[in-house]
C-alpha cells in the first residue's frame, strides 16, 4: 500500500486539453483559437524586436540571487507603467511594488495578502472570469462572491447587474476588476461606466484588486489601457494591481510580473512591502532574473520604450485588423445572426456567443479548436485561414 495510492486523478486543465486535441489532429486545415498567446500572420510565436534587441545586449549576467522583492529598476518601471509616472500616489511615496512570478504569481500573493490582512475575506469576481481567478482565490481561503458582468442577449456589459451586485455585497469587500481587455469576454466598461463603478465602490468601502494582464496589448496605448487603475487612484482609492509581462512583452515563459500596491500613507506602504516580502520568502524565496532584466532595460530607456510601443502597436493593430476582417468575411458569407459584438469587444479574445453544440461541430467537422464557452483568440486568425474559418462559422450558425 503506497502512501499516495488514494490520490484521485485530477481532470486536465481545460485549455491545455483543447491544445492537446489540436496537436493530435492531422488535418492540414486545423486552426487553434484556444491558445492564450499572440501569433503572427504566419501563425507563429513572436519575439518582440525590442525584446530581442535588449536580450542581445544584457551585460553583467551572473546567476546570483535577486533580492526577495526582485529587481528595483524593474519594480519602479512597472509601478510607473500601471499608475503613470506623475501619479499622486507615487509623489506622496505611498506605493510599493514587488516583482512577481508573472500575473498569476501576483494574483496568488495578492490573494494571500488580502486573506491575511484585510478585515473582509469576501472577494467579488465577475461572471464569467479567467478560470484561474476562482482557483487562486479559493486556495487563499477567500470567500468568492460572483457579480454579474456579461449579458448574453447583447453580448456586452450587464452594467445594471454589475452595479446592483456591487451595491448588494457586504461593505469593504475586495472587488476583482480586469483593468482592460476582460478575459474571456472582451467586454470592458466605458470610461463613464468606470466612474460610476468607482462611486458605488467608494460608497460601499470596497477595495479594488486590478488584474492588468493586457496593458498596451489591447489598444497599443499604455495610458488608455490603464485608464481604470489611474482613475481609481485619482479618486483616492487604495488598491492592488497585479501586472503581467506575458502578453505586452511576449515574455510568457519568463514569468515576469509585478504586484503594485497603492496605500493611504508612506508608513503603510513600507509595512505592506515588508509583509509582501515575507509571503514571497516562504513561497519561492526570490524571483527569476532574465525576463525582468529585459523589461527593466526597456522601461528605463526612452528610445527602447518608444521601440516597444511600436511593437505593441504591431500586435494590437494586427488583432484589430483580424476583428474587422473576420467580421466582414462572416457577414459577406451570409451570416444569419448579428456579429457586431466582434467589433465592439476588445483585446485578444472574442466571446462569440457560439453554443457548446456549435463549438463541438466547429471542432469535429471543421478542425477548429476553441474553448467550450465560445471564446476565441483573435491571434489564431490570419490571412491564410480567415476565409476557411468564416465559412465554418457561418455553416455551424445557419
Ligand atoms: N489574468 C488574466 C486575465 C489573464 O488572461 C492571464 C493570462 N492568460 C493572467 C492573468 C496571467 O498570466 P501570466 O501568469 O502568464 O502573467
């Protein structure tokens, strides 16, 4: 009898399961729309030219430990990226920033921090949300309360539902907000709606936890994509911001992320930093160097920064163009339903509204792989497969 003989087999991760089925398919027309990463028009991964350039020039590389809170130049750059250099919170020295194991690691440490130090253990999470959010918050022993977000009829925001749920929640709850490019729906509040969300959250004393995984990647404009975060800080909110460099620097496997905290005083910022370091120390001791070193170089050099913004525009521009072209092709081929949501939704994903049965047909008959909830990654669409894909979508929605 072995010690772990009673361990039950866990189900495979939904996204990786779709990926494995795609890999096993031998049809040359197969299309993968499930992957959460950027692809070029040739369907290949893309190393950002600015990242490649910096990578070739990294000097003084050794393999010494980084500090527990990571690379200080990186942390300052990431904080400025989220809050804006001229943020009042930075001027008043009431922020701290800690390098994290990408966005997921930042969410995990943020969740543990909230679980340990916030008076309320309740966290409000949008329905639907990125699958890992619920798993992460559950592991940190937070009480998850869903809030309405997506309206199937309009394939847009359920703004009234969201506001009503924020109002009905216990006071001083934490609210997880996707800073931009909501995953999986691609549906974001407008700037005016963010302002109304802020009013309700202030009345209720709710605490914002921002997940910022797509800054610059959505619109190509770093400030526009950080609007919600910066607006809340201007309105006097404290907050935590979980940042990822996976998408906007294309550094998926380097695990470069950051947790930036805005507090009410300089003293609180110092104390929070000290406690975050304790959580990091007992989790993985200190973070990896390579990805953060690349990002630190780019963020601290005006010319590289500009080059990186060009790279962001290349990626966001291609995605926007695919949205338009796929929409137009579906309409041209005689779509029987409205597809305007494909143009209105933003970022990497479109929440198509395809039913599980239609998704099943797309996969079994047309070799098109996507998540059961109908989410497609626009980066999987390119000039070579767009015509075939539009046809397949029209066929299954007839
Ligand atoms: N949050 C959201 C909303 C995401 O979509 C992702 C990546 N798919 C992440 C966080 C975390 O990604 P990573 O750990 O690679 O930074």
